[in-house]
C-alpha cells in the first residue's frame, strides 16, 4: 500500500541518514548537513505515513517474505504504534537540528560522523520496533536499537566514566533482550508462529501466560528504567551528549512501555496480580525517582531520575488499566 511505502521510505531515510558523512570525508560540513536533511525528510515522511495510516487503517499494514526461518517482514501501524511513533519523529528531528550547533564536526572531528550515524540508526530502528508484527523482526530491530544506544552513550569514550556507563547499559540491555528472546519463544510455542497475535485473543489464565507476562515485565522493564531495573539509566544519561540524552529519555525508554502495552494487550481478562504488580512498581519508581533526584547536583542525572519518576507514573496508569480490564471496570481502564 502507498501509505506503508511512504512510511518505509521515511524509515530508510532515518536509518541511512548518517551514511553520507562516512563517505563524504572531504567536506565534513556538507556531510553533516546532508545527514540532517535526510533525517528531517525521514521524520516528515514517517509522520505523514503515520497520520495517513490512522485515517485509512485498512491500508496500514503489509508483509513480505523473509529468508529467516519463522520470520516475516511484517509491519503495521495502529493507534498504539502511532502514539509512540510521533515522539520518535518529533524529538529525533529536534535533536538532529540542535546537534548541528551543539556537536558540529569542525570541533568534534573524531566523533561527529559516528554520532550522526548511530543517531539515525536508533531513530530508524525504533520505528521498526514500534511497527513490527513478527517476533523475529521485532528482536532484530530491538537489538539494532540497543547497540546504537551503546555507541551513542559512549561517544566520548576517552573518559573512563563514559565507558563504564556504556558497558553497564550494554549489560542491562542484553540481559533484558535475553528475557525477550524467551518471551517470543514461549509465544511461538503457544501459537505455532512468530506473528503477533490479535489483541485480546489469548487466554491469560495459564501458567504459560504468566511466564510470558513476567518475562515481558523484566525485559521491557529494564529498557523503561522501572525501579529496581533502572541502574543503567542515570549513568547513561550523564555520559551521553545532551540531544542523545533527550532522545533516550523522551523516546527510547518509552519503547519499554510500548512493549508492556503491546504484550499485555494480547491477553483477554488478565489476572488481577498483573495489574497490581505493575501498579506497585510504578508507585515505587515514582516515589524513589523523586527522592533520588533531590540528591543530584548534575543536571543530566537529575533529569534521568525524573525520567524514572515519569516512567513510574506511566506504569501506574498501565497497572490501573490492566486492573480495570481484569475486573471489567471500563472507567478504571480509561482513568
């Protein structure tokens, strides 16, 4: 469909936006401006495709065969995806514009090309994470996002603290990814396919469903920075360049929330303890995020702990929604 063609064109421009700078070594200014133009064009096409998909949902999906066993290049845009896609395009574009003056190549010749390359990669891979409808494609995009985040956080790798923050992030990211591998294996065993099931189509009363929920809570909770899984977040935010820190906080950690929303939505009438668990973790994250933020003197660390607090508030909402679904209380779900 034309809508998905436009959207995929935008995603490809995001993914490839940093490549001109790698080959355009004779004109650094031209390379960084070309990267900016490509990223802005990708953000505009992605935004346009997302808006059109909401207006014409019947044309908002497509699937291509993939050589990976069990895999398929299946993408779709629904209102849940759109809710998370718009910040990717907006904050990604604003960060790229800011970086032109904040991290220009003329004053950062050793890191400028690398920064632009992985900034485009993390934005493009995030759009795939938010629209993937096959577990293997989702994991591939998730891994690209995680690795791009590592190279962005360690932009100034000459500093010991930056390297330490990067490797703590990488360890946490891959620990969470292992849980997601297990999650999609269990889903495949129950469904016979890595394709995402339809919303509210799975029985939540089985032990398999509870195992899937717990793996999702851990795997996505690490990425979201839910307490006590937030240990990577303050150091990573402090080490990363400012516009990268904004992207991590405003967009990337929200992919963990997206994962929880998407996976919990597969199940009809989830047990009450699912919602209660997320609600309690949300309260703990919200309170401790503020407590830790008060003690910070570094502005980036302070904002990082406020990100933990905000994730907690979002988790409170998600927990309440799941409880409303469990007890068939639509008003609680809406709240």
